[in-house]
C-alpha cells in the first residue's frame, strides 16, 4: 500500500512537471509566432525589433531586453531597440562600460553570466552597475550570413534569478528572427535621413534657409489652436526691409538676394530657439513666437530692429533697416490665426507710414488695413 501510494504521488508529480513543461513550451512557441508575424507586419525594422525585445522580456521575465547593433571593425555599438522604451532607436553607447559586449564581439559566441557579482569580467565596472541590482546576463550574437550584426542582450534582477536552458534556446531562436530586421536598420536609417531631408526642403525657403510661407500657415493654425485651448500667449511679428527696391535697382537682384540672406541670418541669431522664423514673400519675414505675450514680443522686435540696423552690408554704403508690426493673442482679440497675420501686416504698414525703422503694435480687430502698395 505504501509503495502504491508513492507510485501515485510520483505519477502526479511527473504529470505536473510535464504539464508545466508543455505550458512553457507553448508560451515560447506562441511568442516566436508573434515575433514572426510582427516581422512581416511593418517595414520599420525598429518597430519590429522593439516588438521582439518586449516579447522576450515578457516571456523570460527579464528586467531589460535590448538589441545592440555592433560594428567589430569600428568598435562601435548602438542600442536600436529596448523593451523598456519604444523611442530608443539609435542610442550610442560607450563600449568601455560594457565588457560583456566586448567579449561577445571578440568571441562571437553566446555569453551567459549566471552571477554578475562573482564574475571577474565585471570587476572594472562593478561600481557603475552595483545600484542596478542585477543578478545574471545573457548575450546572444546575431548573425547574417556569418557577419556579426548585433547582440541580443538580456539582464535579470536578483529577484528573478538565473536563465534556464529552455530560455536560452528560446532566445537563440528569437535572435534568428531579429537578424533580418537588424540587417535592414542601416538602410532604413539612410531612408529616414533622405526622407527628413526632403521634408525639410519642402518647408524651407531655398534662398534664405528659414521656413517658407507654407510651413508658416501650418504652424500658425497649430499654435493658435493651442493658445486658444490653454489660454496661453501667442505673438506674431511681421518684418519688412525698408527701401529694398532701391537695393535691387542700384546693386542688382543678385546682391539683393545676398542682402536677404544676411538679414535672415541676423534675425535667426536675434530670436529664441523656440521662435519660428519664416520668409513670407519678397523681402518680408514673419516670426511666430509661441508662449510669448505682447510685451516680450515687443522687446524681441526691438532687438531684431537694432541688430539689422547695426549690421554693415558690404558694398551698399548705407545701412539696411526694417519696419516691424506686432500682433498678439489674447491682447488683440484675434479669432483665428489669420487675424494675427492681418493685424501684424497692418501694424507693419503703419510703421512704414510713420517713418520706417520702427516697431508698431497692432490695434484692435475693428481697425481695417489700409489699401495700397506698401513696398518701398
């Protein structure tokens, strides 16, 4: 009877262990299938790699899972995906702080560190990582046609303990899935840079290098909507070069273009980084000043006016001056972004009429802009 009872208990234990094993294997297979599905669901390799790291961290209960792109030739390493943050894509790291990565790049083999505290490999950096509370690490090289592309990098907390053999096999298979996407990251980065360049060209004035009027209209609508929603200040500044027609007539349009570029550069140096400088057309510039009340915008307008007036333009023999018009929300009670533009335009015309080289603040919406040519 005693023997029979022991046999039954052993059978129960065996069945339970088998069930847990099958359950774990099912989780691994399901995770690998989801990774494979993610790899064909998008063309963005960074999104795929983040999905893979997140799934690996979830299944293995790793504290952090990253994919690091490495270059054995240049000895550089870049984190291209992390389970913790989908925004991590091109984070350069200092290999001097990662002896484990250097070891994998040298040996091209899996590195498993079951006890970080006792491993001599980490002696030089132990003071730097002690506060992280790590227990073990697992690093799996990622290859494409025998070329080392990167490393799958897992770290566990002390409460989690060590990785087991099943997790190691699972991570090896996950690394194989990641290899194709990792091989595309360089190409994708190049495409991103080219796309960014094209997008930048589409919103940039080709002569002066500041934003163009198309971008102005887009940002004006966005910033006005934000200001109205949160009741935050927004100012707009219209800047026009005085007597610019005489520059073109006397010195030619090529020299006139050079003057426009120099004025644009002067304006950019005089404004804040958050301000949006655009070329509105001809010799006009519009500056959008988010989170800026009328008083602050007036100070900045005076700073721009003085900076342009002080600048000496080669070959002209006389200074260039600008007239500026200001409008602001909520002070001038505009109902939409276009109202700000019209008010600043009206104020700038008044600055011209009152003698040029000055700043005029817009009146209320009730005042109508005067008709006529304002180019002088």
